[in-house]
C-alpha cells in the first residue's frame, strides 16, 4: 500500500512548506503542533528526547518516537482523472480494507478462542430472546408480548453462534469477587477533556463527541470497573457484560451509556479508588454526627467540592433535565438509584430521604411496582407505564431488579427514622427477582415458578431453584418494612377499629394497652423468627473463608434488627422478667456474633451494604442501655463483659468508617450515646486501622490503571488501637 513520502510535493502556486490536509503525523495533529512530514517528524523527535531525559526511574519508554501517518491515496493518479474512475478506485479500496479487516478478525478468533482481556470484558454479541407471551410482566403500556419477536443486539464483532453464552461465561469467570481488594494506580488523565473531545491511552482512540463534563475515558472506565467489582448491587442494577461492552462504543452511538448514569457511577465509584478525591471526613467536634442538613457546615469549615461532589451534581442535573423532557426515563431511574446509594454512603440524610422518595415515585410511574394480572381495574386516562414494553428477558428482569433495589434502599434507610414511607406494601404486586446467574445469561423463568411479593408464605417458603442471596436480601427488606409500618401505624389502626391491633389481654394495670398482646404483633414476631430459620442450607452462612456475601450477610442481620425495632419501645430493663428486654439483648448479641465472624476474616467491611453500620449501631445502643442498667445496679460481673462487647462494635465501625463516611458518623453517634449514658470511662478512644488504600502518586502512561487482588499488604487485618483489649474481649 502506498505511503506518504517524506518529500512533500507542493501543488502549483502554494507555499513549499505548507502541507496538504491530513499529511501531518497523527501525534502532531492531535496535539495541534507543526509537522514537517518526515518519518519521524522533527516535532516527534524533540518530544521523545524530552520524555527520555525527564523519565521517572524504572519507567520504560520506546527506543524510537511514535510517529504514524495516514495511508495516502495513489500519488501517481493524474489530476485529470474522471469521477467514474475515482469512484471505482475508492470502491476497490473499500473492498480491500474490508477484506483485510475480516482476515484480522478471523485470525484473532482462531488464535485466541477463549482468552479474555482482564481489563476489558468480551465483545461478542448477546442474542437476547424476546419474552414469551405467557410471561405478562407488564413493563410498558402493552400487557402482551409478541411470541415471535426476537431482538438481535450485537455488541462488537460476531464470533459465531455460541458467542453470547461464551461471552457471559467469560465475564462470570473474569469478574473479580466482592471479597477482592483494590491496589490502584492513578489513570493517566483526571480532568475533563477540552473542546468536547477525549482520548483513551488504552485504545488510542480520540472521541470527538465525548460528553463535556465527564472525566477522561480512561478514568471513567476505571471508575466503572471499580463500581462493578466492589459495589454489591452493581451487577443487579445493570447487566454487566452489556454495560461494559457498550462503554467501548463511540459516545454518539445510541448504545453508549447515558451520561447521567456515568456521572453517578463516577461519584459512587470514587469510594473504591485513590485515583480521585472523595469528600473528607466531617469534623464531629463542630458538626453533630446525626446532623440532617450537612451541607450547611461545608461553607463554615471552608470545604470545597470534591470530584465525587461535582459528579453527583452533574448526574442530578442531567436526571432532572431528562425527566422534564420525558427522555431516557429508565436510565434516569438507574442514575437516581445510584445517587441514592451515594447520598446514603456519605450520610447525607436529607438528600437520601428525598432521593429515595423520588426514586420510588418514579418507579411507580414507570409501572415497575406491579405486573399483570394485578393492575388496576379502573379505566385510567393515563398509561399504566411511561416505559415502552420490554423486548428481552434481560431488559425485563433489569427493570424488575431496579424496582427492588429502589424499594430496598428506601425501606432499609427508612427504618432508622419515624417518617412515613413513600409506597405502601399493599401497592407492590411484583415478582421476586430471578437468581443472579439466570439474569447474567438471560434465562427465562415463568411466573408460575416464582413467588409474588404479596404471597402469604413469602417469609416461610424459599424456592430452592429460585432463591439466592439477593432474593433473601429483598425479603429481608420487606420484613423490616412491615415492622416499620406496624410501629408507625399502630395507634391509627387501633383508633380506626382494626381488630388485629386490639390487645387480647388488658388485665395488666401497668400496660392495659400493650401492643405485644395484639394479633398483629404476634404474627409479625412469628414471621421474623420463621424467616431466619427457613433459610436454605446452602445459604445459612454468609461467610466462607475470607469471602463474604454482602446480600446474605445483610439478610442474616435483618431479623435481629427487626426484633430490636419491634421490642425496644417496650423493653423495661429494671424489670427482671421483661420479655422484650430479653429479646433485644439476644438480638444485639446475635448481631455481635456476626461482627465477630466477619472481623475474624481479612474481608474489607467497607464493602458491605449501607444498612450494616445502622444495624451495628442499633446493636451497640441496646448494649449501652444494658451497661447503664448494670452500672445503676452495681452489677460488677456484667459491666466488663458489656464494655468489651461495645468496644468490639466500635472497633468494627471505626474500621468501616475509614472509607465509608456513613459508618464514621454512626461510630460517632454510638460514642456520644455511650458517653452520655455511661460516662467517658466506658468509652476509651479507638484509633482503628491504617487507611484503606495507599496514596499512590500519579501513574505513568505505561502503568496499568487498575488491579484487583484477592488480598494484599495494604489490606491485612490489623486492629491498631491506643488501648489494649482485655483477654476476654473481642
């Protein structure tokens, strides 16, 4: 193939030093520098010499400068060539390039049939089958699906009929487990790209339509991969192989991820890497840990917005803009869910309450809270859903997952306050999610084989072939929602004459209207007890070795917290035979057993669900109440044991708080309660743990930007305190 020669032939009448269009080398064109079209050009030689002379120790640079050119058209073609001849020549050239591309793809497929890149996920197509007409999920304004409809969704070059199955299998093998750690180096570029263009040092591609406020492509991919590797819900909110493949598309293609979603992922993903700045810890001596409106203290303390704050703000603005235009409504829901997690993780209490409320209302408008045959019987003037009907199994289940994640976030966050929830459980008529492996492979599961959310046996029956830790996590959120609603509505229901809230025994003169004697309370307590007992055997323990299943850990923790929420208002610690006092103490120590179990591993507890620090705080608060009662009763035998138990909870929360601001605030709240009730002598200072990650300086262009390891020297379990724990402590 002809190349551009180093001798530039200038056209008649032009300046001899002026190059024709696209005759400069790629590097000088990208940097908008002068090129003399030599091979290599003088500018690239100077740049290479400067890089060599200023290279850091240990960095290997190529021996010759990189200077590449376009392949030129035939230089010998006479200027008098007719249009027909030029068209024929161009067609031949196109056919030749297409043939070369096919040969290259074929060689790659034959040479590396099963090999996958560890940083990029497979690019073979996902053939997503349409839902059969028997599954009337109701996602969209049509209640039926075409049984003959098929949707082919190619993502990248086609490698054969088995491409989709091989691709998903490769993803499931290469995706790092949630027990992994991050030992990260900084991507080459951190800021946004000027002139609405961005380049990737990994692919060498320059995107001319990169969204203006997004970070560079390398940094976006780094944060997206960190999000999928370390956030427990990422692979449920998105179909990971599809999303990660679409990230390699040009930004102006319809399949490229929505900018609001990417901004939200960048904000939340900043928790898991040292490549960008995260919001600093609040000064709890000036700002109360339970403060609802945390932003008012930012200006007082002179804190500027960090990378994560800016990305969250961009995501929120784009969500509001697209929602007002009625565009990309499901992507707006996904981005809003991620923002809810971000606000929750950073203990922005007011923001998370408002965001979770908006997410729930939006999911109702999108028709995700119910599916046929449980729609309204009224003739509505509005469609049942603002979304078009789902066309594939993966799309349908991803919508269902999004609803359940929004539901769980609102329920698990809402149990910590006395405010009403935004959606009544009676208005939820939805199928439970399918297993994670079924979702990954797009497997269809008919409704007859699954449980509905309003089933009476939802807490007692766990279908073996349809139950995994995420399904138990959803059921746990439903259970704690019922406890919250009972406490919130008890007086109103009794006033309205609800028979289930009338006590069966009013003979106790101290408690004539005891809620514990009502049918509703007894039924709820039975649901809590049977839920944990009925777990399948293979899902009875969330900890296996150093691997912890976050969803299952939360599901095991919820029954203890549900009992505490149910019985704590009625616990009288000064009465020795109080049933509620005994129940909350057993539940607090049951939660403590789960803390002991996870602290005995090298698992990074900051990767647990956001509900966990609240649960640990509730268990610690119960133990503080019993420590106060023991001090008043001068119980010398119980006091040391309770002090050690509370100390273990504080150490675990301090460890989690090294990365998670939410845990840092709950640790401060527990310390405040302990000091107020039992005095400072019972609250020794806890300086827990080294930082979560090493602060590594900016990496070079040749360094890998992201590495996942099963463990590492920076993440060994080491509890370092200024206090020696007693031998009988934790």
